[in-house]
C-alpha cells in the first residue's frame, strides 16, 4: 500500500499532468500534517503570505488518488475565492461555511469539481449559477433553508443555543471533543449563532434554520475544516495580493488558464480592500506580540499546576505621539484617540502631544483618558521634535507610533522602530512602516 506522502505527491503530480493550473497552484502551497487539530483538511494564510494546507493523515488515507485530487482542488478554490478572510464577525458560522462550499462545489447536476464525495454540500437548483458566497449566504437566510450537516469536528454534534448572530469562538481548546470523524447532528434551529465554547467549525450546531414555513433542506457532510481559516494571520488586502500573485504565477508556469467558473473570483483579486484598522492592529501585534505567558492564568490546553497560561494583555510598551497641529481636524483627533483607546486594552501605552514643539511629554494612558485629555498646541508641525525627544530621553518603546496628517518635513531615520499612522492623506514617509488611516 502506498504511503500517504506518495499519495499526496501522486495526486499533485497527476494534477499537473491533467489539470496543470490546479497542479501548479498545489505546488505553491506548503503542506503540514496534523493529526490532532483537524479531522480533515483545511487552508490558511500565515507568516505574512504563506499558504498552508493542514491535513489529517487518517482522512487522506481513506481517499483514492482521484478523491484526494478533488479535495486539493476544493481547497485551492477556497484560497482563490479568499474565503479564509471573508467570513466576517457578524455571520452565522454554519450558514457561511455551507454557502462557501456550495459556491466552490457547484450544483450536483453540474459539479465544478469531479470526484468529490457523493454527500458533499452542493448549491440548490433554485440558486443562480454565478451566485457569490455572500449572496448564497443571504439566500439561505432569506429562504429559511434548513441545514443538516454531519460535522466531523463535534464529537457529539451538540453545542447549546447561542444568542445574537455572530461567530463561534475558536478559542484555545479547538481539539476538545474531536474524534477524527465522529458524525452526529445537533438540535439547534433558527439560524442562531453559538456560544463561545462551541465547535469552531459549525458553531456548535450541525443543524440550523428551517423554522415554520421553511421547506428547503441542505444535507451533506464536510469534506474540509473551515475553522482553520480563523488562524490566518493576514488582512483581507494582504490575502488578496498574495493570492493574486499566486494565481498569476500558476497561470504563467502552467501555460494555461484557470477554470472558467473562477473567472469572476480572479477578476475580484484586482480590487484592493483596505481595512486600515485591521492592518494597524496587526502590525502592532506582530511587532509587540499579541500574547504573553503568565502564571496568573492557567493553561486552557494543559490545565496543570506549574504550566503557564496566556494573557492577551501584553506587557510591551507602546509610545504614541499625537499630532495636535492646526491641520488636524476634530474628526481626525477623534479617530486617533479611538485607536489609542483600543490599544490601551492590550498594551502599556504612553501618549505625548506635539505640533511644532513638544506640547505634552508622554504619560501613561489609562482606559477612558480620551474623555479627560486636553488637546494642546494647534500650531505648525515638526516631526523632528518627538523623534529627538525619544533619542535624548531614551524613551523609545518597542513600538513607536506617530499619528499625524503627514504635513511636515521628515527627519532622518532613528535607530528604533517607528510606525506612521497618516490620517486621510496620501502621504508616504521615506522610512518606517506606514498605515494610511481613512475616514469610515
């Protein structure tokens, strides 16, 4: 019997031969074996743009080479359609995951991917052939479709009822209750989201929707693990650019085109999606570290005495300088302090004010201080002043942020990290990391 490594290699090589575009895309993906955290297979984007496919060997070993090729193509389509970053936080996880699989798989009478398992989730005949994932999600909700899915992640399929619509939490105990393929159905109905302790794949319920007056039913099984999407570490815009480059590379190397049903999804890769808040917070998180180990919290995965847990309240210092010159409007300053307030919930933040000079030296910011801080200055702008102050006083933090409209000459680059948060202006500082803040 061939080994799993041989099967995967054979599947990818055969794809290159018979469907070169898919085969080349598969060759650009990093493959990672994981028997504990996924019952099937799933994709994510990490390390600033590396596509990683995580797979459970026991799942793959049950497939034929043709079946493995089909699941690999399924994962590639999730990547191209940017499903790893598109779900949002206000959607019911189970319904979104079903919509995503529907769009990838097509209709049972005209499948987009051959050789998938027969009980795979497919689009309903009433749906438009060119429906988007968001439109499919809305269609399922509008038509009160009953969803009955066999979820391989929930060992018992249960999860308790949640409240308002929202995401299930993927938490630190994802692998709790997994059995590598146990399949049973929960009982929650009505399109409800689940509580924070529920299954990260289906939201804690394998059955939703279909209240009085429903009638339409979607049944089937998951062939892959969508909960892995949440472990991606890139913004929507970063993901879009990475996938666009990947598609361009695959098209050039394979001397062929992507399947026709992916045409609209590939065209959409040319449209940037700038989410400055996400980008802003991600840069800080990468530089400062989003979590720290602490014995003040017990580890949720290894709940034993002497094993440190994790706290999301990092102890890394952030030094924030606010441009209070006359060109910064009241609306600009409101956006600035909204972000400072958000930062203060996770980091040790000091805030200073400057215009053409230092108006207030950095002092510790406490949550809610935006209500009490008096804005000083309102004159011209000089970036030399805060940079020089940090050098002379040796007060540079791990992350140093200058929030400004960018209307001033830039000084020479200092020997420490600086991030520029430029408010609503297309200004590009000559050094440091830049995030352009736009009015919502």
